[in-house]
C-alpha cells in the first residue's frame, strides 16, 4: 500500500511539473493596458471564509465569531439544519436502528456526525444573531448523515421558515450520499474520472462512493431542489491564499453538471495549523500585491478556541493575531462569500473597451454596478464628460463610480476633443455584444484546478 501511494505521489508531481512548465512558456507577462478591478470603490483585495459545521457548539464558535465581528470581518458559516437520521457515507444505514446508547456512542466516535444543529434552541438563537450581525448562513447539506430526498426537502423548508429565504449556498458535507457530482463525478466523463474511480478509489474509497444527488430515480436525488433554490456550491481547492488566481472564472456554470447553478473554489485552511500557515505575513502581503480574493475553507469548532483556566473558551492567539492584521488593511473588502461571488458574477458583464478617443466601461447587467474601479499605470491620464482630469492614485486606481443597468461610462483621452469622442463612442456602443457570464473554465484553468485539488488531497488526506 505504501509503495502504491508513493507511485501515485511521484506520478502526480511529474504531471504537475510538466503542466507548470507548459503554463510558464505560453502565458504572457503583465501588460500595461488598463483593466477593471473586480472589487468596488478602490478595494485592492478580498478576504472571506466558509466555516463548516463539524463539531460546532455555541461555546466553541462564539469567541471566534465575536472576534470576527469586532474586527469587521463578515464571513460565511455553514450549519446543519437537522439531526442526522442515517450514517454518513458507507455503510449506509439508519441510526434509528441503534439503541439510544449505541447511537450516542457511534456519533461521539464519528467527527463527521458531530455538531449542533438548528434543532438545538441555543445554537439556533446564536445563528440567528450571526445573521443579524451580517454573517451569511449557508447549509452543510441537510444534516451530518446521508439525507434522503424527503429529509433534504424538509430541511430546506425549515431553513426558509427560520430565515425567510432558502439557503443561497450549500457546502456539500463529507461523504453524504446525496452530494451532487461528488467523488469521481467531480470530473466529466473520460480518463480522469475513470482513473479517479478505479485507481485512486482502490486506495481512497471515497473516490468511488455512490454519490447520487444528481441521479433521478435515486432515493437521494435532490438536484432539482438544488438548482431551484441554491445559487452557489463549493468545489475545487488550493493551497494558494489567492483563490481567484487559481479559479479566475468563478463563479462558473458547468453544462455537464446542470443541477448546480454556480461553482466556486476555496483556499485550504481546514485545521487551525493550516489556517494559521495560510494566513502568515508573507501570504497576506502576497494576497494584497496580487489584488487577489481569498475564500478560506476551515472548521472554527476544531481547535480555534481553547478552554482557559476559568473554563471559558478563548481564541487561539496566533489565529487572532493574523486575523487582526488582515482587518487593519484599509484596502481590503471583507464580505460573506456570496456577496463576493455576486460581485464577481456582475463584473463578468462589465466590459472595458477602447476607441481612438476614449476608454469605455460598459455594463451589460440588468442591474446597476456600484463603485466600478479602473486600474491603470501611473502615467495614464483621462478626462470626464466635463473635461476634468482623472489620473490613477498611488494604488493605480481610478474610481469610475456607479454604472446603471445597460449603461456606459467613458474616460476620454483628450480634454480638447470631447465632442468627436462622444460621437465615436455612440457609434461603437451600438455594435457591442454582451459577454458570456458564468462561462466554465477553459482547458488551462481546468487543468490548474484539477492539479491544485489533487495536491491538496495528497497533502491533507492521504496518510503517507
């Protein structure tokens, strides 16, 4: 078994090196042309978190969320709506078939089945409070165990009764058999899927588990509910703090996975140690320099707060320090994950084009886009409709402002020649076509996503 794992690791590294060399040869360097920032009002980077529900209790997570709120970091917490009725993954059986003592012992031995749910009043009250404070409440599937279709539907309706809306985000939980397009089916039909199921599955059984959330006729089918009521689902992962760098097309729709409206990726930080390593000073500077967006996946209930001498829980000092450093960056945008993804989706329909006399920002969305920001070299000079000069600030930013639905904003190149510029702009706008928002990753981006996720799996899951 050890030999098989080492062969697998060597093969993965060889393929990864080949692809990275290929990318280095074909991808051009940075260009001087201006471009549109995906973030509003001159913000340079984004930091946010998805916190999974494993082992959550109020006393464990409250110190962390109190800290996040104090620091102005709004994030996303995923919750279990209901108590599990079945085991998680394989073997699949009803927990109710166990005696009460056996059930308690079984769940206590299984981290994947532990954690409070919205059926516990104190936990529900606290999650409601987080919602009022501006945190996003996602679901971590209906429960910690395999959920039949009826159980998932009940959970969605209970969530709506509590929060007045359906969950906009679903974080698939672990080995739940109702997970959609999970295991080897994260890949489309072909060689990679076959290798994942039949080769990797021989070493790591989860790769060939019978996940059935998208299979009509299965008792676990709920793809229609997912498509109708939930906008975002988490998928690919990376060790890079800049999630957007690895998956610039997110959020995206994959036509081969029609029941998921939009997929997004994450940066790996699921343990306290990995979280603190990801948020080291060097990576924070890297995130800011790259104008990146970080969506960190973690479990705040697993070691981020510890019991003090008086029995209360306090936040891990290293985590607290790094989160505070991030929050002190005034150029950061700290919003829940769906708010970031909504912005990225909007910005796919905001297009920069250039005529002989102007740079034009066009909004093809059915809604206004606030705080549009242009990034340009320091020596660039533009002029607004009134002939006022616009030049980049010290961060290379020009805040264009709000652009109405199907509207345009022009930055003219010559203050003495505005009228011809307006006429040319009017003619060019008539022939402009809307982009394809939500398009899936291209071949190179997809290869990078697969390699990054494979590396995360090899370094965090496989016991070498």
